[in-house]
């Protein structure tokens, strides 16, 4: 019940905000802020309860199921496990920040804006909770369309191009996923006679390996375009740089994570053999992305575009980690999803704050901002350090875990990925140099942050440091889910590492209880 | 008392946090109170713990687990501290010299806008460095390792408005990060091999796991060496250190002389078990050390900038430490680290005072005659310089360097080449050291003294000068006294160096020749720069290429520029618009081209439509007839 409440509250909150904006803009903002914060509050309570509870046998914490279109085996099935819980925390956390950060930035169509914002969040929440593939696809679309409007209406100078590009890339790949979902549905029905889209029942499907490869590729297409993986990343720099600040924040912080989530939730458990088969390629392409994204980030002069390419680079770690198929790397991937969401979101907020003051994203026209905005400078320093993987901040834990885990699977690729850390250093320091150091370039008065902006920044900084020093609560929360995803019950050795070849032989199916 | 161990790193961190948060709102008086005070209390606790440590019969090992950091499937490093005699030496140097440098900075930086920011970074540095040497596992060590790198970056670029300072800062960070990458890969390998990153466990398991010369052990040793080479500015990653002098002088003293740059020495010493099992890697450590000490020594001979001489000298002295590590003279390396920390911090601080007194003049050839104007600086600088040049018997540097020379010759892993390099290095050291002294303090006055340092600058100098002299007497060679307090203190932890079997009683010969060379070097410098100052100018104009080659640090920068920097920048620049986007754009262009073609046919002109209908009909009829 709570689970559907999350989604419904966003949808209703969005409509209320839209209506309220007809009378009072501030009220609309407050409505959406309260909606997100309320949900954040609830999910924090859920998390704290979960952490205090004993480690229960089942990885699933909450389950909610209603028949929707029973004739086709479509159910309104939501379920929450540790992984989804963490993703919801991230969603609501960044959601609250995106409302706060739009407070002054968005001045026209305020009601519609908040409607779109909350509906995107509703879609994302649904994606992280849906345990029915049809429902999953439904939410996958729900998050796409309001996002399209966020970019096109409130975006920057070239927003039409960016919005359409974003839409076409996502839609085309989503279509492939729909085909794959239907394929899986019919294959399963052929074998068992039951027509169902239910995740847990489909997990048991025994798919002929030829078909399985194609079905897997269909799912994979949607996820690696969202993630994104080279060469499907080119929508991202455009969409990120043209979207309004909150749009970039949600794109980088959440939408990319739905791709990573899809890999973990669907690709690995549903198509294990196929995933193992493509693992070397997937890892290689991920590692290539790490380096390629970093080099491109270095050459950009548009601050938001630069940060967008760093996302391409960081998402390479997700590919590397997911396809290493071991506990350490996968836990690293979960950490990376969260910490990258926060740190990159933070960099986009920083770019937005600067844009509000000087109305440009061109870093060649920035410089020396430390003098007038020391508070922002300190925060920017911390975000840049997070981005280059400085120990003590969350991203280090994530990337180090991925690399330690990946080392068990592949040496060469791990070495190249580690070299990516040097490239990350180069572009991160370039941001600092161009924006905050050097001679003060802008002559207009730059006000340091307002209270609202400071609040946002402090929350981001504290959460990054907290994740860097005390990542264990997060790791504990995701462990049961990751265990289920990897099936590391019997065949793991004490390091939690497994030889993928063994998995294919000892493959066991698990059933939903 | 031992329970207070965690406070030693925690206090500087706390100081840093307070200064960052409250920074600009604090008064000029309360900033140093927090900044200096936090390190001062840390130093005090270190002394107390150190007293307990020394006075107990069996040297204890203090472990303190603060919390579990990460725990995933057997990968479970914790935030835990480990104090033994080796880390005690390091935390003593870090907190005590750190404290003196903080005191010095409270006067040196007082007029700077970023007064609070400076102390915040400096405190952050001290905290990270303490974590580095107190870490009980390699991941926490890596935490400190990267933390000090960050602080080094921040402090080199402290005066951020100058473009070149930012460049130097980035260079330092990126180059050390190259080494860190090797080290990180080393950690992955270590974890895969041992299933843990705990240092004590690794030391216990390594000899069981590997025989001497095992490939895996050798690779790991080389990877760790990569990290050490980056941090300690050894060949081939040494070029960042001279540029790092862009930072304020106290920073050069603390980070780029006394503490951070010795992290590599610490790492190798800490992992000495691994290096002993990998003789090839250990030999390479020695080779790197000896080559670096010569290269940097020669470069130091030609510099104009007072601080750059000291920077090259630091690289060279670190080369000595690496040489010592390479021959397995573990405690000799650590002893030289400590003594070097004293005299090099002293030299940097004194140089900073000189530069401040001359209103930011760095060029030694524009100084001179400061002996009378700045007597305290002169005398302390002279004592430091004597120690660096290892003038016999009266200086601490003599005793620490002598030990390295002796073991490079007589140690089991030593050889005549290591020894000769070290010996000629001693001569070069004496020459460039006293070149510096004579140019700065002797001769005629060329720049006007605008600022006389006060007591917060003088007192740390005097204390360091005393240490640079007296600290040598805690470790006396075999030939006189054979009083080995320091070695004995480290002994159970760091094994004594085995000597070659037939070498006996040549130690005094080595001492005499080293002493003769350092005195000779001093005299040569006197001759060249006081007696016949025209001579060195003649030399310079006789071989200008050689002079420039040495001045620019053997042109390593140009080499790296061509091999790494330029291709990277070029590659990035040509692909700024991401060629992956081309096929997509091509698709769009083709689609819109076809669209335009079809749109063209829909012209609204009836004649065209009729022609179209007729042509179509003819085409269909023709086809129908032909088929």
C-alpha cells in the first residue's frame, strides 16, 4: 500500500501543484516540496526500520499486488527490496533538491513545471518498484514524456534539438525492450501455458538459448542507451546541457540509474548465461567509455556538457562492475549509482547556480570565482574531489569496490579502468581551475550563495562525506538483493568471488516466496 | 593514555573543519589559536604516548579500531590505527615539526587574505599524513595518501589567482596520481592474493605464500614502488616537486620536504617484507634512488631560485633514502628521513624568511650580504646547510648520511656503484649547499631588507637548528662509540642490515673520505662563489646548453610534454564534438534530405501532377507489356 502511495502521491501532488499555480506560484512550489519531502520522510523511516530489523530470510521487504488486466496476465505488482529502497531514497532525496533548486530559476509555467517534475519522479519511482514487466514498461514511458517537456519548455537555447534527440534515442531503444518483453511473455506462455508479465514467474522461464540472446539484447538496448554506454551516449551531453538545472539533476542522478538498475534487476537474473557470454564485450565497452568520456570531458568548454561527459565516464564503471559478476563489484555498482547521482547532481546544481549569476555555461568566460564565492568554491572543490575518486568521499568507495571486484574477473580491463582515475583527475582539476582559480574574470557582482542554495549544498556535501566514511548501512541494505541477483548462496568462495564459468553449470533457479 | 591515540589525527581534522566552517568569521587572533593549537595538542599527546612507549620494557604495539569502514564479502578494511616504533618516529616528526611550522606560519602568513583557509588546509594535511602513517591497513593508508595529495594540491595552488600556481598544483596532483594508480592496482593484487589489506597480516602471510623472487611478489613490489616514486618525487615522476615551490614557504617546508614526500619511503619501509621477497624490485629501488640523487644534485648546482635549489636537494636526499631502502638499510633510511626533516624544514623556513625579508625576491643572484642584516636567519640557515652538506662530526646530517654510505658499501645488497654514487652525491651536495649559503649571505648586499622576522619565525628556526645538530648523536657509528639508540628502537620491527662477510674495519676509511669530500665541496663552493666569482659565470657562458639542460631538470618536462601532454590535449581537441555523433547526424541529414525530395514533388502545380500521372501510367503499361 505504501508503495503505490509513493507513486500516487506524486501524481496527485503534481496535479495539485498545477492547479494551485493558477492562484499562487509559491503555493505550487510548497506543494511539490512537501510531497517529495513527505515521501522522503516515509522512506527514511522504512530504511531505519529495515536496518534495525534482523536480517530476514527474504530479500523482499514489501510487496503489493493487484490484478490490473488479468486477461493478459498483467498485474499492478510493486515490490520493495534493499536495492529498490536505496534507489527510492536517492530518488526522493534528489527530488527534494530539484524542487528546491528550481525555486527561483523557474519563473514561467510554474504549475506545469512542477506537474512535470513530480510526474517524472512518479515514473522513476514506478520503475524502481514495478515487478510486472508490463507495468515496468508503462513507468519507463511515464518518466520519459514529462522529462521531454521539462527539457523542451524550460531548457536552454538549443532545447528542441536536445529534447527530440533524447526522446528518439530513449523511445527507439524502449521499443526494442517492449518487443523483448512481449517475446519473453510468449516464450514463457508457450512453455508453461500461463500468460503472465510477472517478474517472479518469468524468472523461472526456461528460455531456449537462441531466443534468449535476442531477448536479452532487446532489454540491453534500452538499458545501455539510458546508462549510457558508448556509442549510444550522444543524446546525453545535449540533453544534460540543455535541460534546466533540475532536469539535469534528475537526468544524471536518476534517469541514468534506471539503466543501471535494469541491468541489475533484469539482465543479470533473467539472462544469466547470455550475460556471461557478452561479459567480456560489455566490460570492454564500459572501460572504453571510462577513458573516452574522460577525454571528451577534458575538451569541453560548456560546463554542463563537461559534467555530462564525466557521467559517461563514470557509468563505464557500472558496466565493468555489473559484468564482473561478483559480490564486491556489484556492491560497488550499487554504491556508484548512489554516489554518482549525488556528486554529479551536485556539479549540475553548481553549474546552475553559476548560470543564474553570469548567464553563461562557458568556462572560458569564468575564473577566479573563489574570491567572491568562497562557499561555492569549497563545495565545488568537494564535488570535484568526489568526481576524481578521493578517499573519504562516497565515490571512492564505489569505484574502489568496482575495481577490486573487477580485478577478480579481468586484469587488463581493470588496469585501464584504473588509469581512468588519472583522466578523472585531469578533468576535475580543470573544472576547479577554470571556474574558481585564476584571475577574477566576471566584473559583475557575484553574490555568494543564498540560504536556500547553501542548504542544498550542505546537504550534498554531508551526504557525500557520510557515504565515504560510513558506507556500511547502504551496503548492508543492498546485500540481500545483490545476493539474490548473483545467487551467491552456495557457489561463492569466501571472497565472494565466483568464476562465471561455474555459474553456468551450477545454475539454479529461485522462486518467489 | 594509549586510548588517546585516535585524538592525534582527529584534532587536526577537527581544527580544519572548524576553520573551514567558521573561516572568514574568525578574528586574526583566533585562527592560529585553532590552527596551531590543534597540532600542538596532537604533538603533546604524541610525546606522552611516546614516553609510555619508550619507557615500557617490551615495545608495545597499540591498535585501535575506530569503526568498520567497508565490509563486503571479505573485503573488510576498517578505520583502525596501528602504532609501532616506525609509526611513532613518523608521528613524532609530523606533529612536532608540523607544530613548529604552524607556529612559524602564524607570523609568516598573517597578512594574507586566506589566513584561515591556509591553516584549514595545513591542519587537513597534518591529519591526513597522520592517518597515512598510523593506518593499520593499506586502504586506510591509501586514504591518507590521497588526502595528503589533495592538501599538497591545495597548498601549492594556495595563491590561486596566479595562473602558474594553479598549473604547478595540477601538475603535482596529476603526476602523483599516476603513481597512485600503480599503487591502487597493487592493492587489488594484494587483496586477491591475501584476501586482506591488513598490513600485519600481509607481513605474516607473505613469506609463507611466496618464496624469494616469486613473480607475483615482484609485480606487487613494483606497483607499490610506483606509488612511492610518485609521492617521493623520484625518477621518473620527479618533475612536479621543483614546480611545487609555487606554494608558500611553510608548505614547502612541511609537505615538500619534511613529511609528505617521505611517504614513499614510509610505504616501502612498511612493506619491507614484500620488498625483501622481491630482490629485483628492491634492487630497482636502489637504482632509482642513486640515479635520482645524482640527477637532482646536478640540477641543484645550476638553479637561481633559492627554493628550487632546496627542492632539487630534497629530491636528491630522498634519493639517498631510496638508495638506503634498496640495500636493505631500513633503519638508516628512516634515520636519514628524520634528520632530513629537521634540517630541510629549517632550510625552507629560513629561506622563506629570507624571501619575505627581501620582498618576495627568489633569485639568489640578487641576494647577498644578508649575514649582518639577518643574523638569526643566517646562523640557523648555516647550521641547516652544514647538516645538509654533512660536515663531519658536528652535524646530524653527517651521522645519518654516513650510515647510508657505509651500508651501501658494506651491506649484503650493496655494491661499489651504489657506494660511489652516494659518495659523489655527497660532494655535489656540499657544493650546491654552500653555493646557496655564499650567494645568499656573503658578498655585497644587492637587495634591500624590508622586513625583519619576529620571534614566531625565529624560535622555530632555533629549535630546528638545535635538532639538526644534536639529533645525530642518538645514533653513532661503529667506529666511534657504537651507540645505536635509533636502530635499536626500530630493531624488532625493521631487521638489521646484514653485512657482507669479509668486510671489516673499513668504516673509518669511508667516514674519512666522505668527510673529506664534503669539506672539499664546501671549499670549492667558497672558491667559486666568494674567492673568484667570475669563474662560475665563465663556466656558464662556456657551455650554455649544458647549463640550461641542468637548469631545466634534464629536460624531463619537455619530454613528458611531447610524449604525454601534447598528444592528450591534441586528441581531446580534435574530438571535442564527439565523432560518435556523426553517424547519428548523418542519419538525420539523410532523413531530412529524403523529406525535402518528397516535399519538392508536392509543389501544388497541377501540370507537374498531371505529368506525374501520365508518366506513371506509361511506366505501368510498359511494365505490363514487357512482362
